[in-house]
C-alpha cells in the first residue's frame, strides 16, 4: 500500500473525539473457564494505539456483572494478565513493526492485545441461567470501552459513542462448562473489492457442538441501532457476503469504504442442550488503494475421500484418509500458516512454512470415528509490506454415513398414468449420483442435491443405486410400484326443484376418457342408468355415483335432489280489510317468503324511505303479492279492499280538564277522514295565541310555553279541507277546568 494511504488513515484515526469514549477499542471477546465451582472470566480487548484513551488500557480494571436467573448476585473486577497483555498484533509486516502508532512517532496502524482475568465462585444451586456481563466499565481507567464515533453501520444515540457490551452465559445444571478457545484475533483491516475470509477459529475444550451466529451489538439499554440498509445479519456494505453457522466462516467482498461493527456469538450444545455461549465484537475497517490480496489454501491430493471446496468427505468405516493444503499468495508474498483446533484423530505437518508456497500435509486414522463433521482452522498471514494480510479459513472433515433412500408413492397410478414416487435421501453427502433400473435396464439417472426428488414411473419393481462421487460407500435399494389409487371423483352436481317442476335426468361427467360409471340408490344398490327425480312430493332424494378403471375406483359422490314446497305467503297489511276512508295509507306487508313483489289493479304502489311498499286508498282495489323463497319457489296471494268511504267529519268539545287524572286531559278537534289542509288557532281572552297546530292528530295540554294556563274560556278557530274536497271553517270556545 502507498505510504500516503497510511498517513490519511492515521489522520482519520487521530481526529476522532478525545474523550474516554473515543475509538481506543477495535474489538473484544468475553470468555470463561470453569474448574469445579470456580469460574475464571477472561476479557480480551484489542486497542487502537492511536486512540485518545489507549494509554489507559494497561491500567484498566474491567468490571464484570454476574447474574443468576435474571438477578445480579455479584460484581467482580479483572486484573491484567501478562505476558500477552500489551502484545502488539498490528497488521503490518515485520519490517514496519517499529513504525506503527504503537511506537513513538509511528504512522502505520497499530493494535495491541490486552487480556484481563478474574475468578468467581459459583454459589447456591446450579442454574441454567448464569450470565457474565461486561458493560464497558473499565473502572480505574477513568472511562469506558467506547466504540468509535466513525463506525458507519450503527447510529450514535447520544453525545458519546455507544459503549462495548458483551455477554457470556453458562448452564451448569448438568456439570461444568468452559467457553471455546478463540484461536484468531479480530483483525480489523481489510481491502476494498478483495474477497476476504474471517473466522474466530473457535475450538471447544469440552468437545461440545458449536453453533455460530451473527447477533446485534449490545448496549446497556438493549441493542444498537443499525443504519439502513445495514442489519446485524448484513453488517457490511458488500457485493458478496456469506456466514456459515456450522464453522463461523465469514466470507465477504466489501464494495464500500467503511468502519463496520460486526458481532458474533458462539453457542455450545451438549446432547442437544445449550450449556453456554460467548461473544466477540470487532470493528471491520475497509481501506482503499490496497495492493495486497490475502493468502489462502486449497485442498489437493485427497486419498481415501473426496473434496468439496474446503470440505473433505469420507465414508464411515473407511479408516485411512490423507490430503494436502497448498498455500498460495496472489501477490507472491511469503506466507506463515498456523493450524488451530486440529482433531485428535489426525496428524499434520507444515513444510516450507514462511515461504511463498507452504504445504500442509494431513493424515487421518478414522478407525472408530463416529459420523459427523470435524473442523479445524488455518490462519494465513503474509509478509506483505507495509500492510500484511491475515485470514482464517475453516476446513471440515466430514465422516458420513452411507446414503439412505426411502421411496414413497405420493400420487398413485390410478390405473391410467405413471405413479409419482418421492425418493427421500439422507446421510451420505450431496451431490448424489442416483441410478434407477427396471429388470436390468436403466430407466432414470439423475443427480440429487436437495435430499428429495419426485420421479414418475409405471407399475413395476425397481432397483436404486446411490453413491457420492469420490466416496467408496454405495447404497442399493429396491421398491415396487403397483396399479392403485382412487380415481378423481366424478363431477355430479346436486339439483334443486320446486314442487311440481318438470324434472331432468341426473348427469355425471367423467374426468377420464375411458371409465365405467355406476349409479346407486340410497341403500347402495346399483340402478340402471342415471335416475330421474320425482317432483310430485316435497323432500330429499339421494343417489350415489362413482367410476372405475381396472382395479382403481373413485370415491362415491353423493347426489341429492331436493324438492322444495311452495312458500306459505301470508299478507299482514295495515290497515286490514274493513272500513277505509279515502286517503288512508295501506302498508303492504307479507311474511313467509324471502322476497315479495306487489301489484295492484287500481291504486298506485309506492315505497317509503325504508323501501317498504304502501298504497293510498283512493278507490277500491285488489293487491296481489308473489312471495319467492330462497330456492326460487313461488306462492301468490291477494287481498281486496271493496269499500272506501268519503269520510269527512268534525266534532267540537266544549270543555277539558288538564289536571293529570288521565280523563279529558287534552283538547283536540274530533275528525274522521284525511285532510289536505288543517290549521287550528286557540286564543285566550286577551287575544293571545296559546296553541297552533297544522296536524289534526295533535291536541292541546292546557299549557303555554310549559306553564299551565288559567281556568276560563278560550277561543278557537279552525280552517280545514278534507281529501274529498269539503272545506270546514269553524269558530268556537272551550272551557278550561282544573
């Protein structure tokens, strides 16, 4: 890399805020080791030598909060541990180690590792919920383990950057547990547009199964806030990003300059039970103008197995395996290879290490080794100057059980087509070469990669052979397909009639060109030909129908012919037949059906705001309604109004007693007939109008504006006109008595 790049980088790192929260921490991890009831908690921090608070790290006394079942039970402090503490791990070549910011006057990026430890004795009953928490408190350092202001994928939520927060968990219900060992450091520097690999190289001393995951960065109040589109699962601006939960391998090619927070967790499982977890966080820094590509290694010379990328597979029961890893550097630099977490049943050696082409030789004694995946890690570091490149790659030895295969007919032949056969593959290792033969002749060959394939075959007995290319184990399996299965049901719709309708012959449509259709009566007895319903009586008539091809029969379809009775429509008009006056309103009301249609041979039919039909009695008329039920069956009934009288009568009471006794409490004009005009005035003896109404049904209660009127004589004047044309005018008086 050109020198001016490092000068610019140094200025960037040095210009960040100088308070105790500044960018003096690149990353860290929180682990523990249990011996009996004593737990040794280890916090490893990677300090930025150019950070404003870097000088406080050697004197820091980190604080660890200890929780049990959600309740804090203790606080311990950690002490710095020599000799690793203060060890420089800067990503530069040896020639530039004295020119980093860890040295006075240095300008190249400098990183130092600091290790702190402290002990705690587990007290009380065992628990599945121990927590060891580092909330960033560095105690005597005068500040906290602050994340950089310049992190690009998370938001700073206050005037200070967020503080590092790490959690480790322990479940000691079924014995002790120790965190896995992280065999690599959180190397912070990577190059723009270069394919890179990172792995924490976790190796568990207890032999527990490890599951790796990316998790959100934590703060004391919850989780950090990521800047969209970044998330904790996609924390980098990249065009390539992958994370392997089985090995913890992170592969990426960054396409943006950035300083990104990346947090990972390793969970330990023993017999399927979570027994612990640990965390590491790091700041991934992507630089421009890099002229260095990372070294790596490729598996070669495999004997006794087959290679698939960084995995070598071997069949369980095979005892001998060997392979090499050829180490190369795209830039032709000298490379140092380091192996960590190598399984005990293998041996390794490195020849030509610290050259341009180291070779890793491995040999494996697999006798008695259980099926499963076994991982080891190789860290490659070149001697490129000034900025060296380091990446750790996980390699897998997969001891696989022989392939197993199970065939299941998922769609029968139904006697007319090929059966759908699902082949379920398990164990072994994809891609699997699958060959299917019938009487020695190959009928199907394919490659399985997903563990489930569906093929279509006619009836017969088949032989399946499955193997993975390059592996010795071969699986043979036989299965038989027979003609079977229910045919698709017939399309035979049920029918509905009204009493007395003309019936039609029932029909059933086959979905096949050739099939035998049979009808059955309600008792299951076959009948000749499709039946015809009887519509002379209301009720349900039931038949069954199916079809058959060879030994395959469709399920019965039930066909119901329902004959519905006529609805019982009843007219409930208001007013009912009887004395009518010209102008009376007849509301046309019927019950017993779903819908109604009214007609009249005389007076018009109207509808009110509620869509209720009504008619005004101007002459004698007959009203007819057709009631239709939900099945379309109809019933017709009529009602006749044969007498419509020219009613027009007025009566005038001369006294009333509004005393609240319920007798003669109100005054009104007695009328008979319908009015086209009505206006009544009532005056007191001083000529003041105390009541006015244009409604013949209204009456006077003897009050005026809510106050009782005096006892005495009141005068009224009526003007009215009947619908018959008669005009009524009348003056009179009324006596109010209390």
